[in-house]
C-alpha cells in the first residue's frame, strides 16, 4: 500500500492527469456542502472523467481501475460510509487514457482523487480490514485539504415501503376465515370449489389436506388416539388417526414410518386409503422436504 502524502502540495504529480483535468479550484477554507449524485458508485470513462474530478472538490473519490468486475469489497465499504466517498469504477480495458494516466499496470489499481488532485493508493486485492484503513487515511488527507463535504443519492432518505401481500383468491379467503372460527367443513368445501375451478391450484390442494387433517383430529384427545393405535396395531383407522396426530405435531418421520410399515400387510382397498393419506401428508409438508422425498421413494418401492 502506498503511504498517503500528508499535505495538498504532495498530491501534485502523484499521478499524471494533466491531459484530463482542468486546474483544481483552490481551497477557500469553507467546507463543501452536501451534493446530490445519482449513486455512490459511478462509472468513470475517458469521456466522462471530468465530472468525477469536479465531484472530488466536494468529496474524496476513490477510483478503481479494474479488469473483469469492480471489487465487491470496495463497493460495500464505500456504501457503508454513507456519502463520505464516491467510488468511480473504471474498466481499464476500454479506457486506455485513464489506464495510462493512473499508470495502471495491475488490476485492480486503486487511487483517490481529492480536490481534483490524484493520489495512488494500492494495487491488487487487499483484505477488507486493510481497505478500510486506507479509506480512513484518505478521509484524513481530504480533511487536510478542506474536502469535507458529503454526497447524497436521490433515494438515500427514502423510507422503504412495507411489502404488501397480495390478497388471497376469494375461495382461499373464505376457507381461511372459516378455519379461524373452527368451521373446518366450510373450509373444506371452499378449497374443493377452488380445486374444481383450477385443478392446478396447488395452494388449494395443500390447504385442503391441512384442514382435512384438522377436521379428522377434531376434539379427540391425543391419549385416546395413541391408546387405540397401540391396542390395535393392524387397524387401519387407528393407525391413520395416530399418523394424523403425528403430522399435526410435526413428527413426519413417525407418521411416514408407521404407515409405510403397515402398508405391505394390507388388502388393496386399505392400501389405497393409506396411499391417499400419505399423498395428503406430502402436500402438507411440501415437496421440497427431504423427509417427503425419502417417504415418496419408499412408497414407490412398495407399490411396484
């Protein structure tokens, strides 16, 4: 890293930009006011660099000559300083005048421009902590040269809007309202209507599976359900009921394992019921759940 010069006089000649810039305005002892800029990160080119140098009368400009892509670290750090810097990114491969002026023989080459006067900073990639230290030194040097303004992007003070959730489709909303008051049969009817209107309505399919589970459990106690299942391990109704209970409590592996273990011993009608219930569980859990993936694979093996 190049040591930064301690005074404005030492900035002269750090990099030869004489072919690009007009003489900088002398400091008059009055700090520059805040200026508005399109962004804290701007693109610098051979044709537009005069505007960058003018901006450096207000705020120190960090210039990065890159090949490939600008440094994400520099972009992030300059943004964190909230208007104390502007970063001008320059594609060295398409801006030969700036490449020559900044004597860029490596990528990236990073410099600062303060009050229209450039100073070399470093070449190559640096750790983030070192880059932050360089920026702090640039701020001190800028203060010595009376470049102490700030810049503000147009949207800097904008308050981000709260995301607005889109309204539910009518039958979904009716089902949601019915669930809220415990009317599961009405919710089931609304979801079935939604599916009849659009068989590809996956949200309605999942909603129907969920509310059907709630309706089946009803007011039965968990103790009674588990006791019945334990006393009749081959009873399909009892095992489906306790599987419902497991799913409602988030114990998907227990529910899947119980029904998959029971499946081979059942006659075809009972197998159809268990298969349908498992498919409902898959909808409730979501197809991306790895437990669903494993259970679906096991069910396929049992079917074929």
